C-alpha cells in the first residue's frame, strides 16, 4: 500500500500511497524527502524490514547514507543519521541490496564491473560495515552492473547489466547471500 521512488534529478525520495495494494493505477503522492544535503546523484534506495531505516546509495560522494524513521515507512519522520564511504571499492555505485537481517550489504557499480560485499557486525547499521569481497560480472561477459537484488532466501542474485545490450543476469549462490 506504499511505494517509494528515487528522484535523481530532484534529489528526493518520493512516497506514494496505493488504495489497492500493488496497483499503481491507485497511487497518490504523499510527500518528498529532500536528500540533497547528503547526495546530489543518488542511484538506489533500500529500507530495513520494518521501514525504520532508509538507506541511500550516492554517486556524487560514493557513500551509503542512513536515515532513521521514527514511524516505519513514513518519510515525514526521517532524519539523517550517518554515512559510510565506499569510494575505495566503487567510484561509480549504482545498486544497493541487503540480506534479510542486514548483516550483509552489496553495492554494484561500473568502475570495477562488480558486486562489492560488506559485512555489518550490527544489522542495518552502516557504521559497522567492513568490506569483505567482490564478484566480477565481467567473467559472464556483462558490464556496467546497474542494480542488484536477491531472492527471499538469498540463493539467487539478480543483476541488471546496463551496457549496450541490457539484460537481467541470474546467478545461483551455493551459500545464501554469499557472492
């Protein structure tokens, strides 16, 4: 019954309500969260499971920014808390994903044509993130990974490749959420 959209051109996260669940023809604009104090080229957003944290991946500063929401999935209650620099691993970040408990964070990008995995000692707390490993998408003949997502149990990873022949690549993971 809620939908969120990232507006890169206007530096905002937009919240919509849907009177019929998952039916975009019933959406109504609710509000915009202005994010330009933290980022002017945001590429991806993610929430934790209960919507009390919003994460934004930004390209202008190569950071993952974290916002706290006192009411889950209500952008009017959002406030910036912290960010981490991921520029050492990725200078052109495009996609962001977490595992179910927030102890793994994955960032895909164009600089290395790869997925970079971070381990968080406290789930959904980016201040506890440390780089652990990467997975190159070039080995599968694909470049410019623009988005990354996992299925519910983490046994499949999906990557949108943004090169001249865009497609969605599916990868099987023998260990859940381990690239």
